[in-house]
């Protein structure tokens, strides 16, 4: 078995169908299996997969276990030499999986390979992640990318060939099974967000490398697999705190928490002022104020 495709799904039946169709169409020349882990969807996702894709193995959870834990369920069952982890809101373009597979086959030091994510109109998305630090928290990302382009690669720069990176965006990652066996699976303390960043950091700490392979192209309908609710924002903050607590010293972690809180408070003040100036008539400004208010309230309650 060459590749085990693992897709975690939560209430994205139609997107999942398109994702599975792209897998069928583009992996025909590679020996593969497909595992869908469904996190208690209520939209008929499981029945759709069983009816339309009978060869797909389905794990139907009775609760939403989160991204990392659900992927681990698939990883425990995989039979391939590589795992291809896909979000349900991705569509593989022709040759995408083959490019990632060929790269890992010829670069034995690489644990992970990530492709180029695209918007539906073909424009490039950010496909490269850097390990969060106090520097990345304090400074503007485009400024870091301009000043230190090798250390902070940007989607605004066209990469003609594979480059080594800190981490990739988790929508599409191919991972070597032997690296998983050596390092372990996802840290299940993360419910959603930062799982792949933490995993890549573990891989690199163990001596493996992570690469971006731009020839592998994947359409990513960004954010549609998680939604845009306040819960997703809270999970982002929670996961970010978990990441910093795991990888930084206690004094630095405390400083980071203080910085994040005061930046959030400053954004709340700015949007409050903006709403006063516009008499609350600017819908986007009003929405941001609601989000910042709920995030501040969550922080003041001790981030439960």
C-alpha cells in the first residue's frame, strides 16, 4: 500500500463528496486506501459516503473528537507507507498526490510534504507555516517576510521548487509512516488549530525535515470545514496558548499571555470607537466588536 488517505469530516457532506471524487480521479495510479473519520455530523455525511463510496472505510464517532484525535483514529488503522491528510474542504488537482509521493520517495530525510493551496479562482493561499514565537507575535507578518524572506517564506513569492519550511498548513499534508512511528501521532490536547504546527515541531526536533512542494496543487475552500463561529475563534486562542505553554518557559509563556490579552483589549477599544463613529451602521465593524467582546469575556472568565 502506497498511501492511506485520511479525511476528517464534520457536517460538510457536499464538500466531502467533492473531495472524495478528486481522490478517486487523481490517485488511480497509486495503491491507496481511503479512511473517513466523521465527528458526529448531523447532515447525512456518513450515509452519503457509504452509499456513493462503498470502498471507503468510515469511522463514525458519536461525538466531535476534534481534528487531531480524529486523525489519530485513522492513523492507527493506516496500512500505507505514507498518510495523506486532507481537510474535507479540499479538492486535489491532477498530479497533486503523485508530486508529494514522488518527493518523499526521493528525500528520505523528509517527514512531511505539503502542497500549494489555491483559492477557488486559482489564486495562491498561504501554504507555509512558521513556528510561533514572541517575535512572530510582536511583529507584522508581511514585515518579517520582507526582511527575512528565507526564514519567513511568503505566498506573495513564487517558489519554483521544493523548499524546507517549519510547518505546512494542515489542509493537505503527506506524512511518512516511519516518521510517525518514531515521533508519535497528533497531540490530542489540541481540539482544532496548531496540531500540525506542533507535530511538525516534534518531527524537526527529532531530526526530520518538512518541505513545501509547490508543484502539488490543491484547491482549498478555506475555513468551510470549520465555520466562522465564536467557538472556532475561542479554539484558536485556546490552542495557541496550549502551544506556547508546551514549547516555551513558564515566564515567557506568562509574558505571551499578557501580550495577547492586551492586543485583544486594544482591538476591542478600536472597534468600540469605530462603532461609535459609524453609529453602529457598519456591519463588519459591528461584527468584529461582537467577536472581540466575546473573546474578552472568555479571557476574563479564565479561558474555560
